[in-house]
């Protein structure tokens, strides 16, 4: 079902599996044969949805939520084998050794050192007057031109943040930009070319998934990175000083999970400027995402009602304060301009009656996380007997520890409460989480792949507030087996989600 629809819901389920976590010989998951094999696995398992993490080019901390662009895609995910089939790489060029020491971890340092060289060879064989490339550049001009020049300038300036660039290009003085476009024309072409190659492969994968009855749920971070082409190209849409530096940044207040809160560092939106333009930038962003994915999850939905602002440069969130967001005015604009867009609202975290009311008024499906249901530090209404149909239930998200390890991490009292609620034996707690999610009244259930595989703490994707070691987990080759697909399908059928 489409989660925001009500009244004619169809029970369905899916699996949360980042593209980067797919197996394969390229050091990171790609859009090639392993991605199609995973689509086959989902179809065999009776799953309707494949939920992924953001696919933007990763920046600070290798996080997909800190991307150099809200529109561009990560070149690391381009499949070299497909480039060979297209004649853009020679077989021996794509027969590179494994990118990294561990096939079950992404080594971003190894990718940084070598993947660009491989893609440069492919881009160098793409004619500048290639018809498909020229059409792509024309269709995506409103973001692609700025992004490609931004990345070329970033290279020229030693990959420093744009805030450290020479003032003329930092502040986008017309003559400086014109000179940069001429001086860096070759690199601008390269950065456009890799986007063309990515989205060509993406369209093929999405078409393959559609043929198999699988829909892809994309993830849209509410904020963009300070070091992004989005902020550099449109500084008036963000809360910046006259030199382009954020005056306040995003984060969340102190709570039971983080005594000093969290300072994310993303620049905050100048919502009045967005409203004055009819939210044009956001409509372009969501319209673009609506073409890329079948459904969208908007991260940190509560920031549309009120957002937490922290003075720039503060080491903790203790000095922050709440500010009103755009609320229903923004949502009405989105619905009017993009009526076919299906949105899941990530309504987690510090919730108020106003946030709940906004989610209900939007009609978007909210999220329920079972691990939070049994966490005594979490004040939300995540116990299954409180669920509604218009919601998506998860055992955990990419920010949670895999459920098989949750029992050892949770307090003995919380683990005992979970066992009592689900009538589960101690050794059966993780499967009980999955059964409870699938049995719930929620129209949609999404289970992380780590939970289906019964993996422990080493398979955690992200630990919030931790600055390194995240976003690295990869599934072992062959783990998505026919036997596992049959087991998933049996449970999916049992709870009426096929």
C-alpha cells in the first residue's frame, strides 16, 4: 500500500537494506547484478518494499545524511561491471582487487583513493556530445550545473569546505564563477558524467524492481550539509551571515540518550525566504526525489513543526532553543504541487501534541519503532496496542542496534518487559520482535535486513553522536538465500502482508 492513503489500505511489508550494504567485489554495494539479485530475493520473500538510506555523495563522517548535494547521487555506487558492458571500461580495468580488507565492511578510505581513477577512465570515454548525456544535462540543469562546478572547485581547493575557498568564488561573484567554469571545464564535465552514469544505472534497476513488483522507499534528510552545493548556490535560503557561515545550526536537545544533546551542525532554513518563493527549492527537491523513488521517507519530520536551533560554534546543544517551523503551510504547498507524492513522516524523537497534530493533519503515515516500545527512557507511544493503521512499524532503524543485540544492551527490566509483552522466551526475543511487527495493525511493516539475518552489534549501521566507524556494514555474500526468502515469505503470508 501507499502509506499515506487511508481507507483502502493493503497490508504489506518490506526490508530496510542500504545500497551500500549489498555484497560484491567493489568494496561497497553497487547498482549492478547484486542489486538485481536482492530485488529477486525481495520478490521471492513476498516483500513489496525495499527501503534504502539516502544515496547522495557522502561527506563528513561518510554519512549519507551529510551529503555534498541534496540532488546528486554517490559515484561509489556506480557498478563497474555495467560500465564494461557499456564499453566505457575494459574488462581488465574492472578486474581490480577488492577495495578494502574486509568484504563485510565498507572501507571509505580505499574507495576515496581508487574509485575516482576508475570512474575517470569511464567518463573519459563518454563523448561530450553523447545524445543521452546532453539530454540529461539539460533536464537536470537546475541542480547539476552548480553541483559539478562546486565539486570541481572543491578539488581545486584541496577538498576544503567551500567556506575556506577564496572569497570571490565563495561568495559566487559572477566574474569569478565564469573564470572557474572555463578553467575547470574538464572537471565539470567529469562530475556531470558520473551523475549521468549513476542515474542511467539507477533507472535500469528501478525498472527491474517494478517488473518484480518491488517499490523503492527513498530517504530524504530534512537538512542539507553545510558543505554542500545547495548552501553554496542558494545562501539566501539558509540562516547564514554575510560571509556564508551559519548563525545557528541544527541538533536536538539533551535527553535520556544524550546528556548534552546532539549538535548536527547543519545550517537551518530561512523559512520565511522559502515561503516567499512558494517553497520553490523544496518543491524542486521533492519533485526530483519523486522521480527517483516510488515513496519517500522524510527524516526528522518534527522539524517542520518546530526545530531546535543551536548557536553556531557551541560544543553542546545545552544553549539551544525551539523555533517554529513552516507547518501545514509547507505541507499544503507540497500536496498542491506534487499530488502523487507518497510520504512517510519520520515522527520520532521529542514529540509534542503539536507535532502529532501536524502529522495527523498531513495524512502522512508515521513511524513506530518496537525497540523504543520497551525502552523506559523513551516516552513515546510505541507499544503495539497503541498503533494505528496509517503507520509504518519497524523493529529498529539504521540508528538502532540490531534487535538480536538489543536484549544484551537494554536494561534487564526493559528486556523482561519485552519478553512479558510478547510472551517470548529469552532466546527467541529477536524473532518475537519481527513477528510482533508483522502481526501489528500497521498497514506497512519494515524489517532491517540485519534482523532477518539475526546479526549482532557488529552489524549496526549507525550509532548517533559517534563520529567514526559508522555506515560500514555489508551483508555477507549468499546471506540472502532461498531458504531465508522462504522463511520470510511464510511469516509474511501468515500475517496477511503478501
